[in-house]
């Protein structure tokens, strides 16, 4: 498959399949060069055609807790008590400005993520958390482990 600018969804799917076949390329091989080139082509298509919205702030907090190995009780000092932590994580209480500042300071979650409105009715916790992680990592403000 010859490299070219990806313009359609069908070309994108073909490129992903081709890219998958190159994943085991040996370092320094021509296949590794192809892998790098196809990765750039796919990345450019995704930037233009697959928008990634801001992450849900609650899922971002849970994602960060997973990364840091924290439990709800560990957030009590940032959010002023276990009951408030539970209410926030269960979407029964909004984040206050003080909470946002504390979470930003102690968990290094970007403030612009925390000020977003939480999404209502997230069904799958694991899927939502993975999506939040992807959105956080792909944004300009990244959360690192």
C-alpha cells in the first residue's frame, strides 16, 4: 500500500489495518519508516475528522484517582470531607471553585477540564473513564502518571 493523504473514512480504515500490520516492525527497518509515515497520516486525518471533546470532569477525577492509586477517602482532604467526595463522584454535588482549585493543585488535573459541566447519564464507568483518559492525553493539557 502506497502512502497518501487520507481523505475518506474507507481510506482511513484501510490505513488503520495497514498500520496494524506494521506494528511489529524491527527498529531501523524500512517497515519502521513506513510505520512512522502511516502513523503521521492517520494522526492528521484524525485531527481533521474525529473531534475529541473535553473530558467529563468527574470521569477525569476518577481516571486520575486510578492512575495515582487513590481511594475516595484520599480526596477528603481536598474536598472537605468524605460525604462531599461521595456526592461529587456520584454527581449529586457540583464542584465548587475551591474544590476545583484543590483538585488542580493536588492532582494536577487541568482547571479547564474541571470547570466543564459533568455529563449526565454516563452508563459505562469503565468506558467513560477510558474516554476521559484519551481526551485528557490528546488535549493540550495532558495528565501524566
